[in-house]
């Protein structure tokens, strides 16, 4: 049996809580999922998600505030990507925990 990691300290638990709150919103979760596949601009995300650009921009702002996404400006547009590649692991873990395949 593998050794158990140390319990979260106060700072770690607060940081993890902020990340989970950020991805806990359906639109933000879908944005993170899309960005795990490919970097996108706001217009592309809005089209894929079927949401207004203003709503997607607002949700991206929240994701930027907790440092889950980053931007790069090219040719007059901001392109968004995941700031931490480990978010892909989090998405996979959430899929496994929910077990959509078994429902």
C-alpha cells in the first residue's frame, strides 16, 4: 500500500478550494476542458460553448484571477491556454470520479 501524503495545511486547503470553486461553474469547467485540448480565443470558445462572448470573457477573467488560464496576444486577439498542464489530470480525475461511462 502506498504511503499516504501529508494532510493539507491551511494554505494548501484554501488554494485547492479556490481552484475547485473556479472549475465548479459549468461554463468555466467547459472552458478549461476545451483549453486542455487546444488554445482558443474568446470567439472560438463562445461558438463552441454556445454562449455569448461577453459571458465567456467574464468567465475567463475569473479563471485568470486564480491563475488557471493564461493569455497570449497575437494578431490583435487574445489566445487562452491552460496555465498549468496538471489541470488535464484534474479533468481526468473528475471524469473518473463521476463515472459517466457507468450511467
